C-alpha cells in the first residue's frame, strides 16, 4: 500500500495594528489592521492556521505616538514581550509571517516571535503592508534571525490596497508554488 505524502502544515503568524493608521497620505481609523486583512485572505487560499502576534504592552492609539514607540524600539533593538506563545510550532513546515513595515523593517515584536522558536528546516514566507517602503530590509532581517530556515520571496502590499489585493496574493502564492 502506498503512503501519500503528508500535506505540509502551515501557519500564518501576523502582527497587525488596527485603529489610527496612515493610509494613502491621511490618518484613518481602521477597524481591522491591514496586515490582518491579508492574513485572512491567505488563510482562505491556503487553509493555514492563524496566530496573531500581540505584545504585552499595547502600542498607543495615536498613529504618530505609535510610530515614535516603534522607532525607539528599533533604535534600541528591543524585543517587546509577547502576550502569548504560539502552540506546537514544531508541527508547522511553512510559516507565513506578516507585519506592517515600520521604519524599513518589521516591528521588533516580530523578531521576538521569530527568535522564540527554532525554525531550522522550515520555510518562512514573509509579507508586509506598507505605505511606500515596500519590503525594506525584511527578507535579509528574517534570514539573519532564522539562519537555518528557507526564506522565500516576500510580498509587499500597500496598506490602502489590501482589500483589493486578492489577485496579487494569489499570483504570489502561485509563483512560490504554495497554493494547495
């Protein structure tokens, strides 16, 4: 009797900020953060489990104050404490990691998450939302944090376009051969 290859188990771990956000040159109030919108589109397409990366200390509601905190964390190379730990990380083969691009890279809380687990032999698939900075140094930073993982080409989606990004997400997944 032949054994079928087990389908790789995948997780979408994402950091997202709702509320006061910068979109298309204006400050707007978002009921769901842009990165979470993409995480849910990815889940629909891939059937992956979802895990939201949340910090113990919440970021200020005001957009400018939040960016100032984010910039200070980056400058200090901080590792903000996470509110919860992901369960059974060993069982995942593919980890999609999503976040807003803050100051040219991922929020420091995402590094806290990446450094908390051994992703050796796993495939990490980054995506970010941004308002003009694209992927920044994200792929390089992830490779540095997870040197024994395979890091695939990321997808950068402009925050103001997340609701219309289905085609971009599907094309990206198809290019990486990650659609079930």
